């Protein structure tokens, strides 16, 4: 059975993808939410072994969390460094083991005034020089449990709930 690695397996997209693929494939998971040993910003043997063992990788992991999160953090040194470290370590492993993968980008990759968009564009460029495929997502999130993160759909749901409670 093919082994599919999902980097960012606990995110909105990662969880749904993991559930869907687990019916047909062996799904390997990796997410910093599971363990500090799954922090893609740092080299470690666990991540190396997961990438090596996989047949295909979904690269969904990124330091992001919706519009409120971006508004607050994307201009910070730490936000930029987190994503550069995450991408450089991950792309290095994907290249080392010559893995086919899908990089999750964003429609914002054409927005050169957004650090998030620029970082996603860099990820796209690197993906295209290796075995990577690129997919651009746009507002694919459902209800976000962490209120500090904001997505269009989440915000609409929360507004509807709030307004209904007022009635």
C-alpha cells in the first residue's frame, strides 16, 4: 500500500485530507501540534524518516492562521523566519529523497505587498524546480476553533451565531 505523508496533518485541510486518504493509503502524519519532534523548522531524524518512507508528500504546513493572524504577525521577523526555516528544511528533505510532492500555496502568492504571499510564491518557485506540484487554495476553511485565527467562512458563521443569539 502506498504511503502518503501529510505535513500539516492537524490543520484544517490536513485533517480532512488525512481522513479521506486513510481509506485507500497508509497515511503518515506530521504536525507540530502532535509533538515538538514534528517541527519542520528543525532538522530531526523523525521527520527525515517520515519523508524517506513516503511515496508522496502533501506539503500543507505553514505558519499561518487566517486574516487576523496575518494582520498581526506577517510583518514580524519571527513570522518570516518561521516560514523560511520550515520551507528550507522541508524542501531540502524532499530533494534529498527525490520525493514527489504537492505544495499548498495561496491565491495571495501574486500579492507582492504581503509577506505571506511572497513566502508562498517562493515555495511555488522552489516546487517547480523539483518534483513538486503546486495547488493554490482560497478560503477553503470551515469553522475555525481558534478565535484568534480568522477566515471568511468562519467569520460569517460566527456573525450568524452572534446575530441569532441576539434575537
